[in-house]
């Protein structure tokens, strides 16, 4: 319950601060978590070794690891700020987007789209400014306890007109309904939250990858659109919406889901390696742990 009270207090005390001040607080909180949360630090460092490669020294690995913690803090800073965000101004002044036409096409055609992405930059801040262009995006979120915390985070996320559902039967039912009515649904690929992922090659090593994004697109006929986000200097964001992935359909459904996922994952590998500190994932993604000073190839 303390997490709920901490987030609620942060919202009340800090929510009206400009992003510059909020990010300063987030940086300090991230540095403190990096120092004191040893198990989490070790898990993140393992991810960084995979991404940085065998030439990276331990100092470089730890710098990237610390930046992951700072970016995780910025996630929460963005969250408590979003209810007071002027999305029109943010879209025009702090937001760069390439490929927005693919979103309009999916919406206007009635096909809908599954927006597949990673916890890189901040995918939620990549979505929020789209409200200025009339988009309401549905996101699928992991279950959180206590319920008060889950409800408060959902309230924050939905302030600009987007919709969030928890992973589960009701969330899946609403996801399919939205896609079949031409809506947009955002699904992240890099954390096997439900524990039903399959082993796949990702950045040179085996990881458990959830296939829900591909499965949803294939079941509903929606476009499967890779979407990437970056944090930029000056409290700005950049988004690249890729063309829809051409779906393979051979008649073997399970094999096709896997084959399409195998084509989707590499689209994000260069992004993760380009600036690993922006990948705000706090658990080890790969079962096979590379040694310090080297990475699995």
C-alpha cells in the first residue's frame, strides 16, 4: 500500500512542477534506487551487457545501468505530469512523429492496428500527444497490487482520453472489440508479464517473448505496426511509426504467429542497442547471463 501513498503524494506535491524540475527529482530517485536495489541493479546490468556487446567494459555497463534507473524515474515523472499536459502544445512544440499517416490509414480504413513497441524512451508519452489529432489509443497494462495503486495509475494514464485495461479476460475481450471496430491498441513486446511467452532469439540470445501483439493482429485482421519512441534533449520525444508488417499466412496458425514475431523483433534491436540506457526494463530479459565485461553473441 505504501507505493500507492508514495505515488499519490508525489502527484499532489510535485505534479504541477515543470518537467525540468520533475526530471531532476526523477534523476535523484533513480540514482538512489540504483545504489540501494542491488538485485534489480544486477538484472539491469545483465541486460546492458547483452546490448552493449563484448567490447563494453564494466564502467560502460554500469553507466548504462544507472541511466536505466533514471529513465524509470522519468516514467513516473511523466505519469504524474500527464494529467496537466497541454497535448496540443506538446504535440506542436515537443513532439516529432514520422509515419503518422499509417495510423490514420488504419483508423480510416476500419482495419484498426496493433501498435507493437518496447519500453524504450517512454511509449506512454509517445501515445499521449496523439490525442491532439483525435486518436484514442487503448493500452494493455500489467496487473498491479494493491487495487488502489492500479486504479490511481489508470486514472493518471487516461486523463487525455486514452484507455487502459489490465491484462486478462476482460482486457482481451475489449481489445478484440476495439480492433474490429477500427481502433488502435498498443502492446509492448519486451516483458513476458503474463508468463506465457515463448523462447525466441532476441538481440543474439534466447528470451521469453510474448506473442500477443502478433496473435491479436492475425485474429482480427488489424494492421501490425511497429512503433518506436525516443527521449530527446530538451524534454522532447521522437516517434517513428513503421509501415505495417506484411503478415505471413500459410494455414498453420501457430507457426505463422511465431514466424511473424521472428520478423517483428529484429526491427527493434538496433533501437535498443543505439542507446541502452533508454530501455526502462528493470528485470533480466535473458535467462543466459553474459559474464562481466562480455556479452552473449
